C-alpha cells in the first residue's frame, strides 16, 4: 500500500539494528521508511540501508535489472560481519564466478 502505514513500520523494525530495503528502480519504500523513523530516539532508530550501503557505496544497482544474485550479494554483505558459513561463501563465490557483466 502507498503510503506505508507508519505504525506498522515502527512495529516491524522495533528492536532491530539495521533494515535492508530491496526495491527495484525508484527509492519509494526506502524513503518512506527513513521518513517514518527519522524522529525516533537514536537508541530506537535502526539504520536503514537500501540502494547505498552505510558508507555510501552502491549496494544494490539502481540501473538495469535487479536480479536474485544482486540481492543475494547485498544480503550477504550485511550478515557476513556477524555470520559466515562455508555454504554461504561457496554460493557467493559461485555467483561471482558465473555473473555476466
């Protein structure tokens, strides 16, 4: 639904440290989530990332087709500081070695 329900957003992200928003093309949902959470106290406000990572680097390309491999790499980049498995690393390696650019 557009616009998003502010109460639902706040409830959904409660007790999370980070929210990853994956959307194709325009940043509609990402912007609405950031706007909804903007006035929350800092301790209650999760970091919201989407097209760009926390450091400003591109996390999810904004041009071209958004595909499962790009989404997989984005999710893995966010969880790998906390969790890595042999299966995850093998899958990422497979994706990197078989991606068509």
